[in-house]
C-alpha cells in the first residue's frame, strides 16, 4: 500500500499536483529547419519526448522585435505539433520547447533555441498536400528525410499543407503563395480529392483555376501527376478511401495534366504492374516513404534544371 501511495504522489507531482515537482530535463529538438533550403510554410516542430510525460509547449519568437509570435501545445503526438498558421512574414525566428503538465504549468526549463529564416521572393515553390508537406504518422514533417524537397538539388520553397484538397489549395493561394512571388510554381495536388470520391471534372476545374491564378501573377505553373495509392495497405491502416473507381478518375486527371505546357510525371516509377503505389515504397498505402520521396525529388530536380535553369 505504501508503495502504491508513493506512485500516486509522484504522478500528481508530475502531471498537475499542487506540490512543486523537481524540474525535468529540457527536451531535445529534432526538427531540422535550419538545414532546409527554405523554411516550411506550415512547420512541424518535433522533439524527443521524455519518459512519463505527455504535454509540451512550443514558443516561437521573432528575433528583430523579440516578440512571441506563436505559443503552441502538442495536439498530434507526444513528440510533435504542426503550426497551422502560415509563416508568410520575412525575418529571422527561433523556437524552443519545454515540458508542461496538463494545466500548462512548466515542468522543465526551455530547450535550446533553434533558429530559422523566412525569405522572399523565391524562384521555385511547391503547392501541395502531405506528400509535399512531408511526414506522416511514422515521422514528423519537420525532419529532412521525410520531404522529397530534400532530395532535389534545386532549392524549392515548401508551401504545402497536409490534408489539402485542390479546393483548399485554391482557397489559400492568395494568402500562402503570393507573398513569396515564385517564378515557377510546382503543383502536386489531387490525391486527397480522388481518395475521397471527387470526380476528375471537379479536380480539373480547380487545377485550371490554380493555373489561371499563376498566369495572372506572372508565375509558370508546373503540374505533377497524381501518385497512385495501395488500397490493401490503406484499408489495413484505416485511411479513408472511396469505394468508387478512383483509378479511372486519377487517370483522367493525369491525362489532363499531360496536356499542359509544363508537367512532371512523378508516378510511373512509383507504380506497380497493377496500377497501385508500390508496397515497398509506402508504409500506409498513401504516402511514399523515403525511397519514394527520393525518386520524386530527383525527378522534379532533373525537370527543373532541364527546363528552367
């Protein structure tokens, strides 16, 4: 009984009891923004979680004014949180993380500061969903290995946002793309539309609208073909996939993409003989993992160097 009471007391101290707990060690940060060519528009902050902890606070400070511009708490996992407010204002920033309890009371000092810089304008940028944003459940999007942009030796600004449909990309175009004035906008979009039952006509209509916005703002749109999916793995992982003929709709959109002046076929090397995303390239049936993203990054870089450099 005594041992049980001691366990309860220690838990109370750690997760919100009324008595001050001994300070924990600060978290070690794992996001690698400082090594990226450009900062993510929607950064995913990540760290190594400490044993027996679950709540963390992220703080972002703009260096020039020494003002706090973000205060976030982890809502995705023990080791990460994504900032869904875009960083569109140029400048230098730093971020840090500390352990807190469920009432947001600090349990550790702040971690080391990690710096990043938001710059504009840029030559190349990508508008997309999670395949371009980076990451998935198995790895945070702020780590280099899970972004195809890492494997492109042409620097590309990441304007992607996980979960986006083509309509959502169209809706945020003015706010998220125009501040960076890219000369070339890569558009890798449509997989979320197709997997949730959208028609090819609806997707193409949105892509045409995105194209028109590019042309109206002196940007060259470059469309990427929509990658396939692996339904067996998707269903096993519990990801939503329409029961309709999504392959036919995807092929119709890809046919349209291949009629545009500038397009990149990123799908052929990722697709098996049955028209599905190759099982060895994906852990969840939807997102290409490291090997697949390396293929995408290299294909896109080769195309950009050939056509725009």
